[in-house]
């Protein structure tokens, strides 16, 4: 079984796979699967793990063609649903079994669609599957955090070129998320306001970093981006957890995502990117721990194009170099 190991200095966890790769097994020039080889395409359902859920039409049956969007377990999961956490110490080090969930959301039966080509109705279906899967996974008291993300393009970590996103549910809160949660809580303790709500007000007041606005969402380039052309999508209504989204907001988010992915594809010619949803941790196992979470945190989506390679300076310091200012990036995206 894979295992999770904790860095005692940085307080972060890493996943160590049991089937270690030898040096010669690393293919640094590996390409994404072509359509003729793609197991995510319609008609190849028997080559995937049994589906978890799907949105279907025309009376089609599970694990057969006829689906509009589909969720399956990962082919090579980092985390395994079965088993116990088995927390234990090895000398000064801590580790546990790699318990959790890895799922793939196949966003469309059509292989060659890029994100900007996925229409409004299909985007609503995908968002509804996000909500359904989070609601199901958070019932598992072993799981502390559920992350929805998307790798698009080989340089962003994608294995398949077929449009898909992923869900990973972990037994710990990832360090990056914990830093966000702690920062939001600290701001709230000083000002008794949500920092994300204050950011929305400031960005709307200033205006130059705002890209697109709907009735219920705003998209903007963050004041201190970690990457050029990175942008954030955030609901105007204060809500700490994505699963609290209502039907009107789901439709508005679909409109926002469709518009923003078209803009990104237009100005940067469909670049590789990562799409990450940050939402509240699973509160069920530790209800008494999150005293102000409902007031201080605000779910959001970060979309980061992979336009340059991260340098040793950036890796070593966490000090990112932005080659297109947020204000200029927002202007280009607004005008696309």
C-alpha cells in the first residue's frame, strides 16, 4: 500500500508510492494519449473502472455508451478507499496509510473539445457532478479535505487530452489549504470580516484587475499573482463551502467558466493550465474545531496558465516572478 509521510520541519505531507519507479522508467518526453488510444472516450467504457455516477440520456445503462458526463475511479490512485489510516511513528517521523479517494470526472464524450468549447448546458452538468461527489465523499469521517482540480495539457500535468477534471479526498488538510484557512481566520480575528469579501469589494472598487462579472460571480487577476495571467473566480455571496451552491449559482458559474475559458483560449491559444477549487474542509469529523469557518472562509476557483517554467529561485524562495502584470493581464482577458 502507498503511504503518507510528514515532513517534521515544514509540517507538510507527501504521498510515497509503493511501486517505486526505476530511473529508466521516467519518460520525460511522454505525450498525452491520442484519440484512438483514449480510454476516456465514449465506447470504451469496459476499459475503465466501474463508473461511480453519470449523467445519462436516452435510457442508457451504467458502464455503457450514452452518457453526457461520467465519474470513474482513477486508473492509478494515489489514495485508496479501503483500509484504516494506521497512524504511526517511525523514530521521529510520522506516517499513515494512503487512505482517501481519487476520481476522474469525464466532462464530455467528445475527445477533441477544449475547455472553451464546452457549452453552457454541459458545464452545468459537470458542476452538478462536483457537488454530488463532494456531498458523498464528505460522509466518510476519515476524509478531512476534498479537492477538485484539473490538469489541462502535458505541461500542466495532464495524462489524457480528453476533457476531464479530478477529485482527490485526503485524510489530512493539505498545507497550502491550511495556510489559506489560517490567513482567513487571522484576518477575521482582527477585523471580524471575511478577507475574501473585502477583496471582492476592493477589486470592484479599483476595477482594473476585474475581467468579467456576472450577477453572482466575479473573475479577476489577483493583486499578487503566483503566475502571469492567473485569475480567480469567486462567488459574490459569502459561502465557505462549494457544496452550498444553489441552482441559480450553478448556472451562473457555468456561464462564468464558459466565458473565461474562451477568453483564456483566445488570447493564449489554449495554453496548458491548472484549475483548482478551494473550499472548506470536511467539518463533520471536527465540528467543534471550526468555530468561525462559516464566517471567515470563502470558496473560490483559481485558474493558472502554465506559460513559463518555474526557476530555482522561485522553487527555493516561493518568490514568484510575474512577467505580465495583473492589471495588463486583466485588460487582455477583458478585451478577448
